[in-house]
């Protein structure tokens, strides 16, 4: 059973990687595939949002997020909306590093590099470390992610936000407005 679970977790990690590495090849559509499923009560944490406090799915889904989703992502596709926001500034933005993960029966960790080219030819890169826990049912229960602070600040300023004090809800509403339907 453990080997099967590790294999599933690695497959989920690969599908996540592929979703971010090949969206341009997929008609500018981002998807993590059929196996990447969030548990209803999943938790997400990054020191770059909410002063590092973990948030449940319920806490992340504020009234502002719900309204922005209804208007700009009525089909529920938030991944593509987020990337369309980045593509407005860097049309070639994508995950550029090869697939790399360490899977265990608990989930997986991965380290990825994202990059895109600004209109002036400047290439911006962001290295991200993910720790993703997966339960016995194959559902993501927690996703912690970390990036270099200075590079994150530069990217966030590119989309008109201030990194200091940023909440996940503010970021989500911003990318839905900028990259969602009608954005």
C-alpha cells in the first residue's frame, strides 16, 4: 500500500508540475489534472500571505473572493485566471525547471523555478519550494509554499500590489479581476 500511495503522490506532483510548465502548449490553459483534488477543509500557508498564518479553504473564501469568482471565474477556473494575470506582463511566463520532487506516503515536496520575460527583455525568475500533504483518499490537505522574498516583492509590485501585509484574499481578488473573464 505504501508504494502505491507514494506512486500516486508522485503522479499528483508531476501533474501539478506539468500544469504550470505547459500551459502555453495547452492553449494558455492551466490545469493540475484529474488527480490533484483539494480536501474540503484543506489548509494553505505561505509566509507571504496573511503574515504567515495558515488558512483553511473556508477562511480563504471571503465574500470579496466569492464576488470576484462569480464575476470573473464563473466556471471555477482560478488557475488559468491567475496565469492570465501574469501573462499580461510576461507572455512567456511558466515553470521552466525540470520536474523534481520527493514523494513519500505523507505527500510530496517540490522545488520549481518560474520565469517570464518583460516587454523590455528583462527575465524575472522566482524559485518556489512546495510542501504538499495528501491524505489516504488522495486529496490535498495542506499546501505550504515558500519563495525568495525579494523576487516575490518584485513580481507582486508588477501586478500593482504591496507585498507587506498582503492577504491571500487580496491577491486572489486581484488576479481574478486582472486575468479572469472580462479582465
